[in-house]
């Protein structure tokens, strides 16, 4: 029944399966992120009314593509504002924005990537203010050549400058109560950002093993990253946990820079610490490592087997996970793990054909 449907839920399925879904299924679709090394499969973007963002990333765990889809409940409304395509129900909004850096010229104080990032985030904040979905739950950021240098600065650090400039311009917090997020590198493509926002205040969660990313020292760039380690959202009687991209960092330092197994272990220890904080604050404690659905970004495809084996050892079972090839925000990080979980309903993992 429609009135008993979860207010927000996700699923993973191939682009081919995504395109074959019936109209009724698509009617509840807020939007999707589709990952494939084949740019031709971006045809999924044009399918239906929901915003769909193509990210040029190779899937490593079998199959040539994967779509992360998000469903709402009730009547959905779609729209476009500037470069943003969005769809929303009464409580949750999903949007995507894709900007080419070629639209911006290098200025005396801002690089094209910095300007593109600031423009994208300013558009997002303005849209959410206009439509009255003021609270951001989750960001997905994808940046070509994230670890390379241009204009005398690493591109990830340029992105952080633009992101924080937009936060400050719109009077949003850059320390505390930031949304969950990931920022990953693709081999090519424009700046691509997807986001979930809503009308209830999320609870930002930090990891006691780590310094808040918002307070990183300047050795990591002129501006700190603007995100929390996780975001806990209560939608009606359901709680959703969005775990940000998590890596082998303790305090603010990378650990085990050349050991992918040790990095996998440290990453999962960090996620476990985030879950402990979430359970302490949740109205229904019960989040654990086996209840999560994972997206694992792997820098070197040759490391996949070791990462999967270590994850299975830690969890004691095969995780619900998707593995993608991606560059992580620090050159010495070999993997990054993000996750989603929900109470009382489950995030539905697995492909449907």
C-alpha cells in the first residue's frame, strides 16, 4: 500500500535492468546515479522523468554497470532550475547538477574547478531555499583527476575551496552539522554532484577516532573539507543512516599508506566507531556492520581480491557491496568505503532483471 511505503529507500541494479523497469516503478523514482566505464550508457540519463547522473567509473565486481536508485513516496514533482535537475515528494528532494570546467575562465584568485564547484553549490543552496527543503542529508561529488595539480594546487583542494565558499556565502555551517558526503575521482568527465535534502533536521555524526574533517589542519589545503562522518535522518518512523566516504585515517593522518589489507581493516574500524555513535544517538539502536549496504571505491583494481577477502573476514559474511574503480581524495589512500542503512526497513541491494 502507498501509505505504508518507506518514505525513502534505495536499490542497486544494472543500467540495463534500470531501463527495463515498468512505468509504475519509475513513478516513485526520485533519481539515480549510474556508474559505468562506457560513456554510451549515459542514455540512462534520458530515461523517464527522474534526474539520472552518469559517472564514468568502472565496476569491478562483475557486470559492466550499476545504478544506485532512490525512491520516494506519494506524489512526485520534477523540475529544473539552472543546471539542476530535481525530483521531490513532500519530504525529500533528490537533485543532480553537472558543470563543465570549460564554462569558467581561470581568474586571478579562483581556478575553473573552484568556480564550477562554487557555482554548483550556490545553485543547490538557492534551489533548496526556494523550494523549502533546507536540510541536506547527503552529497555525492565526482571530480576528474582529483589528485592531479593545476594552477599550483591539487584539484581536490580546489574543490574544497569552492565548496566552502558557497557554504559561507549562503550562511551555512562549515563546522558542525554538515551533511554526509563523498568526493571521488574519475578518469574523465565534468564536475558531477548529486544530493538528497529534506524538511527534517538531520543529526550529524562524527567519529571519536578522527578529527572532524571540518577542522583538518592546513597541511591538507587552504580550506577544510565540509562534511560530517555520517548523517542520521528520521523520516516519519524510519531512521536512515548515511555513512560518508570513510578511509584509513586516524586523527587526521593516513595510516598504512602501502598496505591495502591494513587500510581495509582501519577503514572498517572507523565505520564501526561511527555506528557506535549513531546507535548512541538513534531512537532505535541496532546499526551494525552486517546491516549496512556498501559502496567500495578501489584505487587499484588489482587490490580488489584482497579487499573483498578482508571485508568478508571482518563481517563474517559476504557484504552487500558494490565495488568501483575510483581515485580517493588523498594519493596515499587505496580505498574508501561509504554505506547506507535504515530502520526498520532495509536498503534493498541486488540486481533485478
